[in-house]
């Protein structure tokens, strides 16, 4: 008889709407964000487990406005302009967790007006662009980045694969 491997812990994903216009723009924004985050986590942790599968995962997604993203971008990145998404990791992956402790991934914060404008400019639906940016933010929390061309290619390939499972077209294709 073999010991069963621990069953994966369902991630605890909190979505907070700080700007009421989100639901006016996309009634399913909260559910879409949670679904995209959950799939990104499942996809990445199954492909290359970085944690014990029984470790509870905590993630916060905040749907906010451009003013708040500008403030955060200025405070944490020194850029005095809004951006579409920011990711703030909460746990250092190199530091072991105490037994039974949850792994706090961090926060993904998104800006409504910037995302709405980009979706129009890029010929995408708002919901698809939102899903893409949530996946992008979650991948940042998992340690992926796009500082070099090789990193960007790897991260984009991961995003495209996850988004395909959500029915979202390749966000990097020529849309115009």
C-alpha cells in the first residue's frame, strides 16, 4: 500500500472591488478575476510544483482606479503614472514556512480606466484583457518576470497557454 499524496489545497482568493465602476464596466469582473487567478495557480503549480500541494495559498486581487495605481506605482516603482496591473509578493520563496502555515502569495492590483482604454486600443474585450492581466499579475507573484527577452518569451508562453484554457485569444497577436 502506498501513501496517498496530499490533495491540493484550494487557493483562498479574495477579490476586493475598491472602485464601483468595475461592475458597471464588467458585471462579472469579480468572478472573472478569481477564475483567471485560480486557473493560473493550478496551471503553474501542476506544471512545476513550487510548494507542497497541501499548503494553503492566499491571494488578494484588488480592482481599483487609476488614481490608486498611480499612487502605488509612484510609491513602489518611482513611476508617477498609472499602470494596468501591479503585483506585490508577500512571502519570500527562499524562506521556509512554519509547518501548517499558509503561503501568502501577495496582492494583484488592477486599474479600471487604464485597462478599459487598453482593451479598446488593442481591439480586445474588456473581460479578456482583465483575465490576461490577472494571469500576468499572478505569474509575477510566482516569480516570473519579463526583464530579458528570454524571460518575456517564457512568461508570454505561459500566459497564452493559461488564457487559452479560459477561452481568451492570444493577447500578443496583432489585434489591429
